[in-house]
C-alpha cells in the first residue's frame, strides 16, 4: 500500500536521521588545544566553537543510513543488455512515467516499440523522446518507434486500436511483448468509463483484459511471447469480499484506495488465470504480473489535485519530503517490468508476480484461484471478451 509504505519509511528514516549519542559534555577539542599552544589571542567572552565529535559521528551515521536506505528503496537495476532486435513490443501508457522509461530502455536493446497513448499528441511526443534517446546507437541496431491512440476507458477505442495495429503491421504480425502498463490511481470520487464501469477497475483491469483477448493471437505468433501486467503492492488493500461488489456501486462503498487496490488485485488474478488456461492449452505464452515500487509518476495526479484534495492527502502533505526520499524515479521503478519483458529467466515463472526483479508471493488473496476464475467469468461478461484459451 503506497500510504503505508510512506509512513513505514517515515518511521525508519526518523530513526536513522534522529540517531544521537548521549553523554557528558565533551572535553575541549584538539583544535582548541592547538590554538592555545600556538598562543593565538582569544576573547575569553567569545571562545571559538568546539567541534562536537559525537555529534559529527551521529550525523555521519545518520547520513550513511539514509544513503543505504535510499539504495535499498530504489531497488535493483536490470544490468543485462539482451539483444531484442526484431522483437515487437506494445506498451500501454508508454507516453509517460513507467511506460516511457520502459520504452526507452527496451528500445535501447533494439526492440520495435509501439506506444499506446490516449492522447495522439503525447504519444507522438513520446516517440520523439524515445528516438532522441537512441541518437548515439548505430542505425542498423535501432528498432522502429511508433504510436497509436488507445483509450482504455472505452471498449470501442480498444477494439479500434487492435484493428489499427493489425492494419499497420499485418494481421499475422508476431507480438513478442504486450506490456499492460497504463493505469489511474485513487480517483477521489467514483467515476465511470464510457461503458459504465467504475473507472479504476475499468481502465486498470477490464480495458487491459479486453485488449489482451484481442491481441493474444498475435502474442501466440511470437516464440514464447509475453503478457506483462503492471500491478502494485496496493493489491493488498482489497477486502476479502471484494468480488461481491466488484464495482463499488453500493451507497457509501466507494473509497479511492479500495478501488485502486482491487483493480491491482485483479491484475494479478487475471495473470494467474490466464496462465492456467494457457498451460491447459499447451501454449508457450508467458504471462507475468509485477510491482514497480513507490514511483514518482503522474499516477498520483488525482490524489494531490487542487479541488479534489481530500483529508488523507492534506494529512500527508507534511510527509511529502519523506515520500520523495522513499520513492523511485520512473527509470528505476520500471526495472522489474523491463526484466519481465526482456530476460529469459522469467520464462519458467509464468503466472507469477514479481517485485524487485524476483518472484514475490503477494497476498493470500492474490493466490486465490477460485476468485481468479470468478473474476475471469465476470470480466468476460462485462467486456464481451473472447479468449481462445
């Protein structure tokens, strides 16, 4: 949970930065003794300040702890340089944040990148930014960078995107990686998508559910193609009875974080059930979910947004410096989804949830296969998606 993470880090940092050594007043420092020996004139009413070694030591320890803590909080960096030349990757929300960082790094490995963006203008700007990041790379080792419009809050737009993708690259083009990255977080008031779905569930899960169904045939045409669903540790926020009122339609039921948490739990359960079905169909497609960590992106734009600034957001304002310290840059936050998209070590881990570039068990609810099957059935009913598995 992002708020819990911030508060936990605040406590840890407070302990580190507040480190002190108690004791009696220190004896005169060597510097003051040297000054006396050298007979430097001193004003007895204004003696030179003494160096408090214990205080300096405490400050050094505190700084060291903060530095070590930041290294840990930033998570691992994927240092491999796989050759992805000729590989085709679609990234939803690839115009900003984690998606843009992923696009740049994966393009640096030679992959062809298709950025799916709600705004055509922002999508094109991202294309130019990715191309700029490749300016020093040899021409023959650069992949193609392109963009198409996709609004995950509109089922019609999702279908049009899939159709446009095939028109652009051919009906049978192999899709090596579908990175379902786009999302919204903590919308203050309950909103709905164009099709009447609760907005966080609609964009974060249902939109990607339909998109995956439409592109799975192309993923199957790649050798060991991958579906990477970007989830979050916030999946732990979902209550045990979350499927009983999936879209929080009951009066007073909506809570921004509750809605976000269940959409992220849905990402993981979708991953598990899709994997189960793929294995039953003897498919070599690999499907993975991942947690990027606490990342500084546009995802929190609703949380600290002027007119909608809620009590919880206001209460967290004093902790913003801690939040900034504890959070990762998009480049560091994207490392796990890049790892899941590019590294062959994940091929034997299909259906798993990753954090910090390694398998993570997730919550008990994220391993509830009965709930995964129920969610799948309801998602098919709501979206009209049709899977060949």
